């Protein structure tokens, strides 16, 4: 076959695939989603120095169902400075796991996270990934760092709010891929017989109401480069896709 013939064949394949994708999205447009669960009343307080706050975030904007795509992709990022525990006033918390030797969490670590809330970079990144996928205001707009009610707050409340907004729009988590970047504390370790990264993954799956097979937590160092590599900060990236609820049976 000639190069010209192959080029025509490739173009034909692309046209067919695009047409199939368009028809698949159109099949789901305008279908009503099941009523979302009431989650804003289900937040539970946590003990210790972490406090749960009940905050009324801005209302969800009205969106025409016919404009909603079947799939949405979101990216979230967060970074927080670390400092000695007495300066930070709290331990490092990553995906709901405290690095202060608390039973059922992670080994004690001498530094803490400098933040208005508990500074959980994973939860904050997941929240922004969800909000970004839904084209909503970011976490800083919904939960400003100058709100005194949020000082030391458990970032689980942010996760609950993001989840509720996602379900209000008729979406579910299809996949959540987390990349945690920190020189220390070490997260590829075990504590009291539990793998710390497994605890993080379990927490995410629980809060996102999704199977474990849809959540992944990866961790890497920063090769001793810049603030993260010098243990002065830790950061996180999250890539997530959401999909619409399947149509209800007639």
C-alpha cells in the first residue's frame, strides 16, 4: 500500500472513533441521575488536636443536564511547608494518617505541617481535582485560610463537601491517582503491622465511596533537591476522572 492510502485509512479510523465517542456521550446526556445521598449532615468529629468544623460553603451552581459530559478529568496540586513540631503546632498528616506515633497511624516524625487547617496535602489535592473536574471554585475559595472556624480543622470535612458536590451533579469517581512527593517522612514503611500507604489508600477509598481498585497512592522523594528535597516542604499531585451515573432502568 502507498503512503497516501495509509494516510486515508488512518483518517477514516479517527473519524469512526470520534463518531462513536460522540454517540456514547450523547446517549447519556439529559438522563436524570439518582438522588445524591445527604452527606453534609454526616460529618463526624475527630478526637485529639484535630477539630472538625461545620462550614456552609458557597452553594452549587445550577448546571443544565444536557450540557454535562459523560466523563470529566481533574488535576489537583498542593504544597505545604514543614517546620519543627513546636512551631507548626501540629504533626504531619497525609491522607488522614498522622505521623506522630498515634496507634493505627504512622511512626512519629519530628516535623509538623505549617497550615491553617491540618495541612493534609493529599486530601487537599483530591478536593481540588474533584472541584476542577466539575469546573467549580477551588478549595481556597470554598474554605479560605483566614476563616477562624477552620484553624486546625480535619481536612476530611473538605473531602466530604467535595464528594457531596460531585454527587449533586450525578458523578462518581472512576479513578484517583495520587503522587505524593516528600523526602521525609517515609511513607513506604510499616507501623504496628500496617503498611502506611495502605492506610492512606483505605482512607481515600472510604471517603470517595469507591472500590480500592479505583484508588492508587504513589510516593517518591525529590532527590534532595529544593525545599521538598531538603525536608522543608511536601507536595502532592492528583489526577482523577469522574463519570456520570448510569441511566436508571425505566
